[in-house]
């Protein structure tokens, strides 16, 4: 697969992923207006736990599928063995969750809504069953179908969310004896968001039914053992990754420097809403991973693979640094996606979270050295070092600094993982990354950001701050065009603009 094809597939995966997540992101102002800060915090707690359980339910089988599908193994056996494994374990784990729902609800301080745990368990189960069908579409180069299903799912989610919060209450008031009115329970709060997600997950599985039903009852025990030896370290690394990514909300709920459980949920709601503003880089990183993972494995056998990886890294750093400034220099616009102005008190963490996601994206680029080597243990080790940093910083500092500690813990964690992966990886699989170029881009980004931040304190009118932000953004782009002109001219879609 060429860089051009990688860009094309990343565009399709990116468009679907970005559009899906951005449409979901547009729900933020809507939900903030419909829910109290405490209800928003409850929703955030449930969705902080779901990724943990997704890691356990899927146990690295997606990456394992890509690995074994491209190393000479029988592709049909790889898909069927992996799928049957997921079906069996999903049945067992879902039963455990349903039987222990009251315990899990109490641990999350959601005793008044144990049904949230039940619905979340079914969401996780259904999403797990779509893991390999989605991976099959990616590996077979069918990004359009992938994009269609992803977008269809999120539009269904949005449609039902709007129905539950804007249409159903009106029906309950005007037609209290109707069947639909019986579905409405104002005490559910954030529960309808989870129900809408459950409907989305069910319909997504139906749309992927042809891929799901292509599983053959062909269990290869020897192959399964090999796949599990490869996948379990990925699961461990993924679990540590979820500690780094979402466990801070749970710790904030437990350790927040406030006087009541309700105030803790409010703080979680504020932090979660402001976290949404780092979505631009988060979306690009996710889209890049979707396109790059099969690309990296397919390039591994080529003689020029290290040079290709280095070029990909250069373009990646350039893109995420541009996105960082697109958010931070125009925060006066982005903040309106959180219509509850009391939540604006958390906006100071947004630049920190954006930097953290830049480090995470670079780490994903760097991680190719251990994925193609056949041993995923280094990934687990690095991720758990990051998880230890996250837990330690949050445990010590959340009682004093609240969600600010969560943001800085995220940055220190991902920054450490990035550095460790680079130093370790260069000893095992040397890639000629151009640190001078990447460092220059990053330094220019930070200079523009700090200059704007210092100047903005003296620019009271919003219009002047926006003008200053636009000027800083243009100066950064001019620097990029001058310093990276030769490299950018090699990109087919960019070359004609630089003539």
C-alpha cells in the first residue's frame, strides 16, 4: 500500500470517524442544555467504564487479526477462529456483568440507576461482536462500506437521543395515556443516552451481518493458542491505556476536593465537557490509527519500510501541530460548544489535553517497532509505566487540584510513553525519524501559542483576540510552507498548490 493509498484510506476512515465523532460532539451543547452537570457527570462515569470493558471483551483480537491475516496464515481460519473466540468469551463476560450489576453500580456511585449497568453491558457485548467484521472491512480495503455503517450508526444514535429528550417529553405531556408516554421517565436523566447507544449498537451489528455470518464453524486450536499469545499482551496494554485515557474521571469522582457526591459528579461533568474540546486531535489520531495499522503491517516486508514510517511521522507531526493551534488560538469560538458557562471554568485544561493527545498520536506511530516484531510485550510494559504515572499523579494531586491534576497526569503519562517507546524502539528497529524537523515544527507551534496566550491577556474584545489568533495561525502556516516546502511538494494532492 502506497502513501497515497494510506492517505486515501485514512481519508475514508477519517471522514467516517471524524464525522461520526464530530456529530456526536455536536450533541455536547444539546446534552449540556438538557442535563444537569451532575447528570452529565453520571453519563461520563458510565462512558469512562465502557472502554475498560471493551478492552477486556476484545482482548486485542483486532490487531491480532491484522497480524495473522498478513503473515501467511489461512485467512478464513484466522477470521473464524478469532470470531468464535470472541463469541464464547462475550457470552461469559456479559453474564458476569449482568449478575454483578448492583455491585458495579455501587462502585460507581450509581446505586439509584443499576439499570445503566445492564444497558452498558449489552452495548459492550454487541460492539464486541462487530470488532472483527469491522476489521475485515478495513483489511479488505472497503472503507466506503465501513464509513457508511459508522455514519449510519451515529445518525441513528443522534436521532433517538433527540427523540428521547425533545419529542418524548412533549408526547408524555400532551398524550399522557398513550403507549409512548409510558416510555418516558424523567428520573432516568442520562439513561436515555445509553438507551440510544444500545439501539445504535444493535442496528450496527445488523448492518454487519454478512461479515458476521461469514464465520465458519472451523476452530483451529493451535492457531487460537498462537493468536492468544499475541493478543493477551495487547489486552494488557489496552487495559493500561484505558487507565491513562478514562480512569481519571473515576478517580476524580472518588477523590475530588468537594464536600458531597453530587459536587463530585458536577466536577466530573465539567472536566468531561472541556475534554471534548480536545476532540480535533483525538479524532485525527483515531482516524490515522484506523488507516495506518493495516498499512504498517503490509509495508513491514519492504526494504524502504523504515523510511516510509519516518515520512509518515513527519506529516503526522505537522498535521497535529496545526490542529493544536486551530483549537487554542480560537478558543473563544470553540468554547460555545459548551453552552453552560459555569463549565467554562475548566477551559484551562484544554491546551494541556491537546498536547497530551499529540504525544499519544506520536506514540502510536512509534509503536510499530514492537507490533511488527511479533512480540507485543514491550507495548504492555510501556503502557503500564504510563498507567502507573497516571494513577500516582492523580492519587496525589486530585485532592488538591481536582481536574487540573487529571489533565497534567494525562500529559506526563503520554509524554513519558512517547519518549520510552522512541528510545527503546530505536535499539530494536531503527527508523530514521527526522527529529530536527519535528522539533522545529513543535517549537514554532509552542512559540505561537505562548505569544498569543501572553498577548490575549491585554486584548479584552473577543474580536481582537480572534484577529490575533488568525495572525498567529497564518504565521505558523507560513513557517511550515517555508521549512517543509520540499517535503510537502512530494504529496500528490499538495504539489500543485506549491508550484
